[in-house]
């Protein structure tokens, strides 16, 4: 048997930030198959116009596709806003929470469906494969993966990270690339290309380095990292 024909792609999708139309268009462009593994690196909500629709769409994928969802700092803030009024005020004023709440068409955060909270609580802090580590924000180079601080995983900016001690390539989002193209350092690739603020939503084919992008106007482009 030729097992190569049964090996699917690993596809990593960057920060979405409520841009549902771009996400749906990108999904059609990449056309995931049953043996592909699609990994979302977090920041599904805030800024963009339809955070509710994004989470509904992500939840719907679970029945038909192999998908993994990481948690970003915006998911953390969203969850904290549900628990604490000070966090809620900060989320609404500084994080794009106003747009998120408006997408639900509800009076307050307590009216958001429980299924959405359950989805957010189940998002992963990181995902490791034989060759790569997928994380929302960053890693400390000299710290084993299971000992990383939550701050590093979901808040630390990309900058110029050193290679991780595992020797694996880090794939992350979080730090918006003003160039609107992925930032490839060889041992680390950032795929946050800022769709919520005029950039593109990116999907990286991890094995080949090919990537596809869609912006909120529906424009599509592709290249290699």
C-alpha cells in the first residue's frame, strides 16, 4: 500500500478576529479533506464584525473535519469578562469587545450561549506534532513545552525568538505582521496577518510552506514562506 496517498496536509490558520466572511472564503480556497488536520492558532473574537458567526462556524466544523483549536489572549479576555466587571469594562473599551457583543445581538455578556463558553473553555494552550509546536503567541526557548508559562503561550510578542530546545518549528499567531505576510524565521513562523484591521487571514500548509490569504474584501492571494 502506498501510504503517501493517505497522508493529509497540516494546515494552520492565523488570527481570525471576527472576520467570518474571510474565514468562509478561505475555507473554500483551501478545501480541507477528511485526512487533513486544520489547526487554528486562536483569537477568534473581537474587532471584526461577526465573532458569534466565527465561533458558530468553528463549532460546526468539528463533526466533519479533523480540527484543533488553540486559545488566544482574546479568548482569555472574553472568558474573564464573563467573570469580572473590571475585566468586562476593559474588554469592551480596549479589546474590541463592543463588536463581539454586538454580533450576538444580546443585552449583556450573560446572554451569550453556553455552547460558546464551552467551546472556548476547551481550546488548547498548545499543540505538538513530531516536527512542529503550534501555539498562539510564543515559547520560551529553554523551557520544556509542558512547563511554559501561560503568559508566554498567549501574550508574549513574536519579536526574534530563539529556536526552542525541542528542535521543533514553532507556528504561532498573536503578533500582527504589518507587512500582511507571514514572518518566517526558519525555526519560527508567525501567521497573524491582521485580517481585523485591513490585512489578510492566512492559512499555511505546514509541510510545504505554501500559504493562502483572503481579506475582508474577498481578495485572494498565495505564495511561499
